[in-house]
């Protein structure tokens, strides 16, 4: 596979630091590492930026830092990484990047290109450790916008199918955000329910009959699977997979008063307020009604449980109904504690 890279510092001046820039140092994946690189430059923490490189991009740190003397601001856009694993176990990543840099005179410049990163095999035992590092990068000037300058791909396999990009972005965010809390073996096993996606349409209430329909992409991930419940994570984006975000769902905070010590008879249920949750138990999305239904068992018998329904309204999911069977009595007899009406 052909690769052409040179040190990015030789091509681009990037942002000096400002005290209000939030500190970010994350080497968990290629996107996070490159964002951390530019964060370090933004904060003028050149030694930290220097440390991210396996192959140093300048003769010494001072020369590296001096390369950014004329830069005032930067905006970074990272594309979808690709990569492969070498026979020795080293994982190579190739990442499209576009940067808009502004110099001290207020002039802006756009650059686009690719970075190569590598993760060396991690051996069990021993003291040596090598984190994910940047090998080198190649950026060139562009007369267009950030989106124009961002390469579609950084490998020789051709442009990825644009229909798959939204799903790829969602999977990358899921791995980054929930890789430590969700069970990765559910994906590795090829479970068909581990990932599902839909493109849905709706209209805003104030839209005229001639206005085009709005679109959203809904992504559902299987997070964990237990004895009688499994949890799901939902994400949502626009039709192109942009503005991707993890969804959180409103749920009532209940005050349950039992009439016996076995919690078999419920005396009263009151809604004290509302909170939110990200993991949703035993969930399913209905693209026709634009609703997400969750049935959470409180124990394996399923006699005590809660059922929540959220509906997509005005481009966001809102709680529609919440039913609770709070009695551990071997029977299925729920009551509605929240009801905001029917799906419109």
C-alpha cells in the first residue's frame, strides 16, 4: 500500500495557546490523539505536542515551537480513519484532516491531508510501553473550505461508500464513548441486534405544506446483556451523519410506598421529579410511530417492571408515557404514572 507523508510542521503553522482553551490529552484513538495534538498547540504546550510524535517532525523542540510563532487561531476537522494491522501486530491508522489556520494578521489559510499513526503491539509483562503515536503527516494548502479540503480517504482503496459514512461515524463515537462501559464481545460475535440504524422523516409543527420533510438518522447499539435485561445506547444525527450525538432520555423519579415488608403491595406511587438516562433497557425503535419503547424488568420474573415510551418531536425525543408495575407479587398489573398524550 503506497503511503506518502512528511512532517506536518513543515507545511503548516498552527495555533499558539490561549489560557481559556480547555486541556485535552487523549490517546485512546486516532481522532482523539490528533485533536489532542492541536489542543496542545492551541495552549502553546509544545513539549506535549512534541511527545505525540514517534518520528519527530523537527530537528529539536525549539525549532518545532518556533514554527508556530505567526499563528493566531486554528480549526480542525478530522475525517473517518482507516487502517490495517501489520504482520508484527503493529496497527497503522490513516486519518484525513483539514485545518483552517489564522495568522497574527488575521489572514486565514486552509490545509488538508492525512496523518499516519501507529500502535505498537502491547506485550503482557515487562515495563516497556508505547502508546498510540503519530508517525507523520502530509498537509497541503487548499483554496476551498474545511469540508472541501478534507480528504474522503487516506488509503488506496478508493472513497468509502457515502451511504456507510453515517454508520461508520456512529460506530466510531460509540467505541470512543462507551468502549470501557459496554461489552465489546457483542459486536465481535456478529450479533445482528448489536447495531441497527434507520433514516426517518418528520415535519416540524410550524412547517408549511410546501416545506421539505426533515430527516434524522437513528442508531441503536446493544451495550450490555444480563440475565433478564439488556441495555441499549441510542445516537442521532442528520441525514449526512453530521451533528452526531448520544441521546439521553427523560425518566420520572418515583417515590414508591409499600404496604408490606415484601414489597408485594403498593400503597402509593408519586412522581417526585424527572431525571435522565443514557442506557435504555430492552429497547426497540419503531420508525413508523417514531417512538422508542423500553421494558425494564426489576427482577427475572418480570412481575415488577417499568415501561417507557419516548417519541421524536421537533427533532428531539421526549417522554410520552411511563407505566410502572412496582409490586413484587407474581402478577402483571402496571399503572400509568406519566401520560403526555398520544403520538401525533
